[in-house]
C-alpha cells in the first residue's frame, strides 16, 4: 500500500527549539513545547525525520562549525535522533540553492532518505520554510510563533497551533487514505465524477486506487470533464451524462431522463459504485438511480442523512487536499493505491515536445474571480521575454482574443489545441504561469512546476497545485478569501492585480528556471 508521507522535515530554530539568534552555545538549547512527544509519535508511526535549517551565522562568523555541531548534538540529546540533517551555511549574498526559501535542502533531505519531496512534509515557523516546501513539491505546515507574520500564515497551505497539532494533521491525513478493512478484488466498479477538467484530474488518484483493486473501471463523467477523463490512467470505459443536480447550467429532470440514465447505469454491469464529489455537491440523487439500476454497493461522502441509499457513508474533515479527499472515498470503500504509486496527479499523454526551454503562460480561468487581469498577464509575458524566455500563451476556445492580447509582441499564442496536446505542451515546459484552474492541475499531472497566481476564494491547501514544485503568488489575505465567490467581490481585484512581473521572475528562479539572456540584469533594472 502507498503511504501518503514517508518523511517529515523540520526547521530548527523557532520550530523544534526556541529561537536564540546565531546560537553557538549548547547550554542555550531549549525545545519548543511538546516537541519530544510530537517527534516520538511520528517515529512510532514509521516516518523518517529530518532537519532543514538555514545557519548563515557560519558564513557571518557568529559561530564556528564545531559550535554548530555541538548545538545540533544537544538538539538530538533532547529530542531524539534525526535521520538526516541538512544545513545551509551561506547568507543571502551567496545565491546558493540551499538557503530557504530555495528548495535545495528539502530535495537533498528527500534524496538522503530515499524518497521524493512530494512524499515529505515540511514543518516550519515562517513563510520561508513554507515557500521552500512548495518549491520542492512538498507539503508545508506552518506552526506560527510570536514572530510569524500574518500574511505568512495566510499563504501557507496548512497551519497548526503547535507541534502536536501538526502531528495530528499529518497522522490524520495518513489515516484518511488508509483502506478501511480488507476486501476481495472487485469486478466492475463504476466511478463517478461529474465536473470540469481540473476536478477530474484531482480525482485521478482516487480512481487509480479503485482501479488497483478492481477488474474493470467504468467512469461516469459530464461533458466538461470528458477530455480530462480520457487522459486518466486506470479507466477502462467512459460514459457521459449531465447530472442536473451538479451541472452549473442544469437541464430539467423528468421521468424520461430518470429512465434513460438508470438504463445507462444498469448497462455498465457494475456491481459497485464509488461516487466522488466536492463538498457542495450531493451524491444522493445518483445513489438513488444506482439503486434503481441494481448496483450493489455504493460509497460516497454525505453529510446529509443517506438512509439506505449508501452502503458506505463517508465523511471528511474540511481542508484536506482534494486528491487526498478523493483517495479517502476510495479508501472508505476498501481501495488503496499500490506502493509503487506515489499518489500524485497523473495523465497519459502522447509524444512530448522536447525542450524545457520555454515557459507557458495560461491567462484564462474557468471562474472569473480566479483569473488575473489581462493587462497584468500581458506585463508578465513581456517581462519573461525580456528575461530571455520563450513564452507560449495558451487558452481555450473562448479565450482566443485573450491569448492573443496577453501574448502581444513578446510572447507567442500557442493556438487552439486539445487537452491532450496541452498536456504534451505543458510536459515539455520549464514551468507554467497559471491561475487556479484546470491547466494548473494538468501541469501537476505532467510534473511541470507551477507559478500559481492564486485567488484565495477557495482554500489553497485544498485546491493548490498538488505534489508538484510550485510558488504561490497573490494576496492570500485579500477580502475574497474563502468566499467561494465566482465574481471578485473586492474593487480592483486586489488578490491578483497586485502581482508584479518581478514576483513571477523571482518565483521562476526558485523553481530552477534560469535567465536565458545575458542582459537580464540590465533589463530588470
Ligand atoms: Zn546555502
């Protein structure tokens, strides 16, 4: 069985021990409250532990390497052993790959532990720790102290009041994707996700879990998710239907509709169904039709009382990343990902454009409140071009004018393409600059780093780029936060319009995208 996480990496000062600036004295080491107990719970759960710590005091001459080693030895004496120690001895001027917010130490720690950053959690007390976690593709949890800034907490994908809370969160998420009971291999299972492309992609890990334990998987999707459904591994057959209790432009429901859909469900020959929904969607109307179609065992999330409509009624706490939420539904039905599956988003794409020498900018978004103003996107493209990047601008059928405008003279409109071709284009890119919309998840599914221009209307920890290196931009504390607004409620769209082209360039640097032009410094100045 695939475990959600394999290692937890901790910042040292202000996270594991009380921060004593540039401390070279072991006698001054004092653990944060509950640190030993929290770490021992992770050790008991079989997780490897590491430390990732900026120690620029070495470069600045505030303490010697021997003093640093003595302090670290005292930390282990008080808190128990760590499986890897990663330290950056440089200061900001060095421009090294290890000093947080750069992701180098997290990558090195994962390598030292024989895992990937995607299967690591990083726990830290300031924004730098969390940015480094994201840029490595790891899960970040901020545990604030008195010195942590409010915007740093707002921008973090997850937060906990103390180390015990962080451990509760980590172990709770692991438990959520662990299969309930042991079961026989299933025959044909109908899996359901009726939504857009992005929703389909983030359901992928849940569908793969079902596929790992079933002879055959039939996927019921809506028209808006069809193209994405066709890219998902583990799906043997796709059937399509608009579900009027989920579709944003619902068609009327009548007896003929009910009869037709019931017949379609019965024709799949499924003995079992697993219904995936996001939290404002109800699985119960479909469960009723599945009962009428004779499907034997039905699993779904339902906060509403399901009576006899569900065999497995599942519930999930808020804030869980959507791909893990999907896995948890599969787990409730007894399905788990195999050990060889790392739990990330996946698509099957054809030939990939060779490169890594271009950046994709996708200016559109399926929801207006989540899209960046076109003039901001156009300025970003111009700045990227001035940085020497080849910039390809993508957009859907409704976004042709937008793509042309945003590309301007500096970039190139990549033209209209299928989702499969877009996946291929993204797979060859060095990075993609995109809002919270389908192509962000597509990039994650092909492993391409994301500069996420994220409107905080829905929680980042739930909907942000999953298990892929990313940098989050935009004001995480803007007035639209957690409103679920589809149109921006704040004048001037402050969450995204405040993003400067220089922020995007800095984000690309953290993601390892280098300037392609010798005159970059002049241009930037
Ligand atoms: Zn360094």
